[in-house]
C-alpha cells in the first residue's frame, strides 16, 4: 500500500535555531508534495506545494527563505524551518500524491511536531 | 484564495446514531472535495471523495455535494466509538502548472460514546 513516513516525529529546538524534517513516500511515486502546518489553534495551513521538476509554490505568509523545501525525486522531500520562534510551533504534515490529478489520493505522514523553547 | 468552513466544531453522538458533518467552500469551480479522518497523534487519512454534484455512498459513509450552494456534507451511519476522530474537509482547486491545491477546513471533532 501507499505510505508516507515523516521524521523526526517530535523535535525541540531553541528559539532562533533551525531544524530539518523529512518525508518519505513508500509504495507510490510522490510527484506532488504538499507541506502543511497544523497549529495549536488547530488551523490547517498550506505552506507550499511542490511538484518534481517544477518550481515550488509557497503560500502567502510562507517563504522559501524561511521554509526551504527540497523535492529531489519521486520518493523524498524535506523542509527546513529556519530561525524558529514560538509562532512556528505546531505539527508539520507532509501530504504526497502520486500524480497531479485532484482525484488522486493525498497520503499523509504522521507529522513532525515542533516545539520551540 | 479558497475558504473552507466546517461545522459543527464538535459533535457528540451515541453509538448507533447518524453523525452529520458539514463543510462550505467559497469557489464553485473547486475540482474535488475530500473528507479525511485524523486520530490523535496521526496524520489525516483520506476517507471518501466526491467530484460531481449529487451523492456518493461507501459503506457507512455518504457524502452529498451541492455546488450551487457551495456545500458538502458527510454522514456516518451507525456511528461507532472507533469513528471518534477529527474529520477534515479538503477542497482542491486547480493552480498554474497543472497541480491541484488542497485547502483544508479546521475540522469537526466527533465523539461517539458507547
């Protein structure tokens, strides 16, 4: 079956430092990857949408300078949170889809929970 | 920018009852609507999707889509305690480059008590 693994599951970083999180697709080719943040207030925000061999599209309020993303192949994507502060806390979810059709299922990992001290 | 609103925020039903969850969206050109289930500590898992006006049934789940009123609903028949989770509505819009951008609502927290 199609699975998405994210690691680490949890991480704590000091304010102003950076941390990298990874997303691995197993059992399908992740042509499209969406990174989301689920905040303590339960808001589900899209950070960016990435398609292999295409430019990564960031949503308003999120920038490549703050959340650089790499999507080098059909099974892997990573995102870094640079200079993390309290407002960056939350559950970061990677959703991967095998194909660009909206009818293709978006498979999610369990997320990386980021705490900032 | 697509806006997705879900109601109610939380729902408590007895075991065996019907659970009804609602979702409204802002753009009738939205391509597809998905419902996801999220248990604590896990990522969302796709449950059912609908693309055309009307209804779709899968097992105990029925989803109704009315594009004219920008409304979609999910109904869970014979609700079980194991159905207790957060249910997320996701609406996909086509964006430049041929990709689809899913926008999620804040979710409905469903509790089914024995």
